[in-house]
C-alpha cells in the first residue's frame, strides 16, 4: 500500500508539436493540501485536465497512480467514481435548478418506479451544507437566489456528495469577499482533518501560504520544485514561479502630472431591479493627465457601476456628465465612449471582455476594424501584422493568433482585452479589476504597462478589491461606500486602515 493517495509521474501532453507538459511529477498524501503554482500558461490547468480525464488516458504520456494502482480513466465520470473531483474557476452550477437538484445532478436518488426521491435528496443536501456551516440555505430554491460565496460552497457540497477523496480547487476565491475567503479556507482545513486531500490552485499566494502543506511550482510546462510550505515564503514562491527575483511587486515611478484631462460630474446609477434605489449616488471627480486614480471600496460599494456608467455600459438607468479635454462628450453607449477617447477593460472578462467564438486575432482588432477595411473588405495582412506586433508588445503566449480566444489562459486573455482597448488609442483608460485571476508575473507586466502609459500622458482609472494593489499603484485614491464618494486621498503615506475607515464611514 502506497503512502500517497495520488502520484503523477513523467506526465507529457502535446498539442501539435507544442509540449504543454514536459515530464511533470507531483504526489499527494491523504489529508494533505498541495498548492499548485505557476504563471498563466505554465500548464496548471492542462495538468488538472489530465488528472480529471478531460484529456483521457492514451492522449498523454506518463503514469498516474491512485492508491498505488495505475489509473487509466477514459472519462470524467471514471475519475469522479474514483473520488477525484475538480471545482472549476467558472462554477458548473445550473442557476435555474434548485440547490438540491444541482447537488444530485447525474446522481439522483429515485423511488421504485423511477420517480425522484426529493424528500431524501433535500435531507441529504441540507446535511451536506450544514457540514460546511451553511444553515441559512433553502435547498429547494434555485441556485440563482444565492451569491458567489454561497455558490462556491454549494460546489464543494456537490463534490462531497460524490465522495471526493481528492478535491481540486481552481482559483476558488477569485470572486469572493474577504469574509467568504476566510470561511472557505476554514472549510478546506476541516476537509484536510477528515483525510480529504486537496490541490489548491491560486494566484493569491497569501492563501497558498495559509492553507497548503506543500507547494509544487511549474514553469513553461516543466516541474521546477516541490517544497514544504514551512521552508517557503511568498517571495520565494514568486522567484520559483517567474525564474527571477521581484524585489518590488509594484514598480511605482514618480512623474509629473499634467493639467485636468477628464471630469465626471453628478454620476448616478439606478438599480436594474429596484429603479428607485441608487447604486451610485451623485459622484463627481477629476483626473489629470498622466495620473493613476484607484477606486477602492467594499463589495457592493458601486465601483463597477460607476465606471460602467462613464463608459455607457451600465445596464440600467444612469446619469453622467463627462468632460474630456475641456469639452463635454457623449458616453451614451460604449461605441460613443470609444469614439470620444475612453476605453474600458471590464471586470468580467469572459462575459464582457471577449467574444468566445472568435480567434485571438479577431478579438484583438474588434475596436479598430475600420482601420483595416478597404472597400468593404478586411486587409488581412495589415490586420495580422498589427496583431503580431501587439502579441510581442504584451507578451501574449499563444502558438498562433488564429487559435480560439478561449484556448488561452486567463492572463493571456486579459492581455488580449487590454491590447484590444489600447489599439483605439484612448486618452483615458478604465481598468476594472485588471489583475483578477492573473498570476504574479503577468500582474507585474500589467503594472509596468500602466506606469508606461501614464508616463506617456494617458490618464488611468483602476478599480481593485485588493487594497495593497490600490495603494501600490495609485497616485490618488477615491473611496466609495454605499454608492457615495466617501474619500478622495492623495496617495502619500496613505494606509489601508485609512481607506477602510472611509469605506465603512456613514
């Protein structure tokens, strides 16, 4: 009998002539939490797809041992039957179905004659959620009634219902609040105590340090190191991931700011479902040439609604008076905003940033297609030359510009969205959570790009839930709370405590 629940030995996975995985080795004991770290495109997701049989046995080389016995799974159903369950970054719940129906999807309990045994399933669902500390959930209600934190825990309950012995958590806290993250980490600790092994994939290295017993780092498809967490700190994990030391994550530069370039006056947004309620309440601010302004606040403060209204993208009723270069501009639609000189990289990349059916190249040139139009036809050579230049400039890792955008890692998709918006040569760039779900190396590149653009005179608005990022990048910080502007601070000696106090003030 092996000491290890799982051993992956010499895993090689090729796509065409490209080796996405080049001899990866990892192993994990029962009750152990292994942090799997690496930059975007390093091969983490590919490795997990091999393990969970998204890529079935025979489509890769190497060996997987499960409880000391070779595992040659042909399907996800086979790996789940063995006890290997993956929780994807994009939750796999069906919003219109009840919590119970989601937990038992494909594994329903039935009565003689084939009818669903709902009372038994409701009881089991309630018991599973109670194990995770969720006692305020009506399991008969549709999942769409519950927020992101609850949905993440419902996914874990679904995995436990499949008798998971190894739980793979892929960026589990990407869209959770600080309090929801604390609950999730406590649940992972309790699962470990019950003997459930976990593979924890996250770009939030503080979480990895808090929850993981060992850390395996992969880079460019190769295994770099597996080290006990007790021998590591966040800085040493970063060094292993990127292959170089980063002495300062926020490469802030001092520069002279220009005159006022942009002004927003009396911005208000009304709730889509309750039109009498204001999500943003009469907010005004200015932005100078070359200035980076960070917008901070708690979840629900109205940050995303504010920048969406400035770009003509707020889905409900909104009011905004916007000036650029001293002239009032029309931002009624995103098209008008882009034409006027604004650009927005949205918070929800997959929902609002990319067109999933198009290629990398087609996504990148969407905002400037008219630039390549000749008598109603697209000049493909000119378009391709621009795309290749942008891929080089932004360090987009992809074998071909003609690959589907969905085949790229999250960080590379984000670089494509950034590139797409910058091709319109905006005067003001709005970034809503620009580094969410992005690894530390790609974060550093995005920060460097922001400083480079600001030095060239571009004005930047950045919304971020990470206070350290806001303070590390911004020249000035706007603090929002309950739709109102609660503070406007010069970022000189500004502390997280001051920002939080302003966010919580009434």
